[in-house]
C-alpha cells in the first residue's frame, strides 16, 4: 500500500507494478490465494449454484463453468447452435443451468465489447 497516493504494489514475479487501490479492492473477494498468499484463481461471475472461474492451470486460464469444466464460450456457442439451454445441455451431458451460467457470462463479455 502506497498510502496517500491511492496505489498498491503488485506482488509476485512481476513486482514493481502498481494498481489503483479503489479499483482492485472491488475484486479481492473474488480471488483465491495459494499458501504463499499469491492470487491463483479468479471467480468473476456466479449464477445460481454455478461459478465461472479463471484458473491458469485449467484451459490456459480461459473462463470455465467450474462444475462441468466446459469453457463459457463453448457453452455459449452450444446454446446458440442448438437453440436452447436444454438442447445444448443434452449434447454436452451437463445441466441446462450450467449452460445458462456459461452463456450469461460470455454474453456479458460480448455485450461489453
């Protein structure tokens, strides 16, 4: 914490970088840390009982629906191609709610761009 400047220093291999504390604090509760205190996983989205997670050890860090391990993009594309969450769920052997979780998250990314 760099005090009155409103910045915090990033730790880890890329130390020496600074981030705006007011922005970073919003996301801290969505981070999981390892035994050394370094962030190893980010959970930016939840839908019902399902979480979208970024984990560098899964799918090269691409956002996945944790419960089924499919990427949000894969489920988004499947729902569009199949015409419904139910049909996509049947094709992939997951629940319609898992498909909807991936769809909703990926759709927010598409809408934001």
